[in-house]
């Protein structure tokens, strides 16, 4: 079930961040997002266990997907796609017209997901990522 992120999800999200990313968000910065009126975070949970999450920040009429991750044990079950579609719907209802995101060129799984859901590459940020250093592809979708 996909629900808005709440305080009790933060620890599990921070734990998934460390499992899924080499430069994870800290618990404190995730908690900060709950207080940021420009941020929208959604969580997929089953019986109280967080299986995935997605976060975006809006500067209407544009928004940026900050992160998307699914627990390694729960991948290829459609959770990532559902989180992305739900976020797109929520932002569209809030008046967002254009959605951006950054992704590592080596992240074949995420790129496949985003392209399947209508994102197109519109640019590249040199050396955007650290640990390891890598460019970012900038993808965009018109909602
Ligand atoms: C990217 C990620 C969120 C995808 O989540 P997921 O729940 O496994 O994705 P879904 O099951 O919804 O997959 C939807 C589609 O994406 C594509 N896809 C997902 N994983 C893929 C993989 N490993 N290889 C190729 N295509 C893949 C497929 O087109 C898939 O559809 P299909 O299963 O019908 O073929 C997940 O792999 C993840 O958490 N990765 C680590 C964190 C990360 O890199 N996040 C993105 C940062 S930009």
C-alpha cells in the first residue's frame, strides 16, 4: 500500500538508503523532508515494513524526483513503477507540469524504468555523483 511518508517510516527509509545507495541520505535529512512544505515523499509498505519509497521536491510548475528505491528483496514486482506513477499523479494534481530527475548512466535498471514511463534524456551533468564519481543523466517528463 502506498501512503505518504510519516515519522515512523524514517528509520526504515534511512536503512534502505544505506542498502541501496553509495551516498545515502542521513536519517536527519530524511526527517527534514517531512518539515519541508515543498517536499512530497511516498512509501510503499506491507504489514508495517517499508518495501520502497520515492521523494520529490517541487518548485511549481516543476518538480525533481530526489530519490526512488525498492528493498533489494522486493525488486521486479512492480513496486518502483507504482511509486513513480503514484508520485506523478499526486504532483500532477498539485499543478506540477514538468518532472525532472537525475540518474547515473550505469544504472541500467532505473533508466529502463524511467524510459518505460515516458522520461526522456534532456541533458547531462558532468561529475554530479560521488562515490564513485560519475556524470548524471538529466531526464524529463511532461505531466
Ligand atoms: C530502480 C528500482 C527503484 C526499480 O524498482 P523495482 O520495483 O524493481 O522496479 P519494477 O519492478 O517496478 O520494474 C519496472 C520496470 O523497470 C525496468 N527494470 C526494473 N529493474 C530492472 C533491471 N534490473 N533491469 C532492467 N530493467 C529493469 C523494467 O522495464 C521493469 O518492468 P518489467 O519488470 O515488466 O520488465 C530498483 O532497482 C532500486 O531500488 N534500485 C536501487 C536504487 C536506485 O538505483 N534508484 C534509482 C536512483 S535514480
